[in-house]
C-alpha cells in the first residue's frame, strides 16, 4: 500500500514537472514569434518609407530644373 501511494506521488510530480517545462517552452516560442513579427513589420515599414523618401528627393531634384512642376498631396496642391 505504501508503495502505491509513493508511485502516485511520483507520477503527480512528474506530470507537474512536464506541465512546467511545456509552459516555459510555449511561452518562449510565443515571445520569439512576437519578436520576429514585430521585427518584420519594422523592417517592412522602414523600407517603405525609404522608398517614399527616394521618390520625394527625385521629385525635388526635378523641380529644380522644371519649375512648373507641382505636387498634389491628399488633394492639396503644393508649389
């Protein structure tokens, strides 16, 4: 009888240990996934804004040589 009680206690301890290990593993995987997604979004936004900046600088260069060019931004005209 005493051995059965000990075996049950050992089984409970083993299960509890496994639950803790899996919880830590899943939390770590979730954090790594979140970091990867945020990093990807930041990189995408940076490259998108750099493309816009390059286009605007080209437009500014063109305006030096062609003073009649105008820019339309969200329905407003800039000269």
